């Protein structure tokens, strides 16, 4: 085993903190706790069909970190991962509260622990519908500040968090990232100064900096969309995909390749490292669900990473990060990846808005407008 001179996640975070002499170190501590959660989830999913003996079977060894199910029933990996996130981060005094795709309401920090100024928002396991066939899955997280409200002086310190505290646009994220549990476990992170990637050294159990400055190529010949939904697509999306499929002899004058893994975090990773465009756009399938992906847990953190890597993330009509959330589990149409392709898709949306005013489905005040 050799100790390479690659920086660890801890070293990277300490170096970043030097840019902010007044910083307390709480954000760094929180990110390290999240990275521990990701290591634990990565280990757990690696047991596959065997089942992780640490989470499935009763053990009284460490009640503070007891991740198994109450009553011994088997729990979905999503819920195990949710529990791991909570238990590894709630104790530290850095968090005011958390919200997860797997919980209907915000998680309150137990009174036994101190409460801090950050909000942790996460999708504990993304792509989990593919876990049974051993496809790469991941955990996505976003860190926000607890908004300071006018009444703060009258509130007891460490008040309970409310849903409204979390309803902040993606531009307010302090940090965001994801872990990918693939052939190697990786952690991709932005603290607002570009995007960096770490690979888990399985010998040391440490994340090592392997991708110091990730930049998304601005152009691509690869797109990802679930084309079984094509009959529900809006005209700008249909137009874009049709033009890609027309290839060299079509309006784009080049051939495109297509990918669909059904694990968004794995698609985001591919797009980040070698370019491409990913779409889960708003469609007409179910008017109550404008898109498939969740704004707070998926679109915003991945959106910040894309933008910080020089790519772009859009609803088609506006930057994802500009959307004002109205509820915790809100869904949104998403297009992200190589800048020039995303901008092209946005142009097609703008064109259609003017061209299709005669079509009430897509008109300014119809059901399907953002
Ligand atoms: P999750 O596993 O957290 O529920 O999210 C699943 C999402 C995303 O990972 C993926 O891109 C998409 O759902 C898959 O959708 P399809 O079933 O339409 O392929
Ligand atoms: Mn998800
Ligand atoms: Mn999930």
C-alpha cells in the first residue's frame, strides 16, 4: 500500500477554507460527515443481494449508529441510506435541520444535540430502481443556510425548522455534491469554486483528489432521454431529439449517440466527465407532475455542479437554479450538460412559445407552463 501524494478530501477542504479567513470550519465538518455517510452507504450497497450484515441484522454493538430496522423487518436500501445520512450528520451541532426525498416533512435535530446554521437536503439513493441489476447508483446532497428571519431575536436559539426554510432557489446553495457507487466510489463536490472529484481509496477508506478541475466540454454528440415518453414530449424537445436522430444528413450535420441508464446520478457523472446532454423534460403525461426529477434533492444540486463545471442546467425555460421552490417534493423538468446543447434546447423552447400560441396546451397561461 503506498501513500500517494494526492490530497485527501480533508486537505482539500482545509485549503478551500483558507480563502475565507473568518470561516468557522462548520461547513467543512458537515461535508466530512456527509462523506462518511456516503462511505457507509457505498459499503452497504456493495453487499448486493447478500444484504449488508451491518444494516440487516440485529446488533447492539453501537446504539448510537444503529442503522438496522426496528423490529428486524427488511428495509429498502433507500430507507437504509436515509437513516445513514441522518445518523452520521445530526449529532454534530452543524445542522439546523434536514430534508430528504424519503421524508414527507423536515427532520428535526433531536434536542439532545446542538443545532447549527446549515440545512442538509438529500436524495439518499438515486437510481435505486436499477440497484437489483447492479447498475451504478449514488447519493445526492445540497447544503443551504438556515434563513435568518426578522423574528429571529424572539425565537429561542435552535428553533425547529419548517418546510419554508428549505424553499430556497438553487442559487443559494453553499455546497452541493454527489457520491457515485460504481466500479469505484467517487465523491463529486462544489463549494462554489469549480467542481472537484475524489476517488475512494479502498485501502485507506479516504477520498483522494483525482479530478482537481472538472470542466464539461461545451459541445457534444451524445444525448440521454427516456424516449418511451416521446408521445408526451412538448414540441421543442421533439424537435431537438428529431434533429439529433436525423444525424449527418439532418439539420445538425452530425451523427449523435444515445444513452439511458435510468440512474440520473450515473448519467450526470458521464455528462460531467465527457460531455453530453441529459433531459428529463416537463411533459404532458401528468399535469400534476411537471417533470420527473425533484427540484430540491436532484435538480438543484446537480444543476449547481453542472454550472460550476462550465455546463448549464435549465428547465428549458429558465435556469434550474433560478426556480423558486414552492414545496419540498416539487418536481421540475430538467435539461443539463454541455453548454451549447442546453442553450440550443432553450432557444427551441423560446421559439415554440412564440410559434405555438395558437395551441392552448402550450400557451402562456396553460396547464403546462412553468
Ligand atoms: P430515485 O431512484 O431517487 O427515485 O430517482 C430515479 C430517477 C432518476 O435517477 C432516473 O433518471 C429516473 O428516475 C428514471 O426514470 P425512468 O424510470 O423514466 O427511466
Ligand atoms: Mn433520485
Ligand atoms: Mn432516491
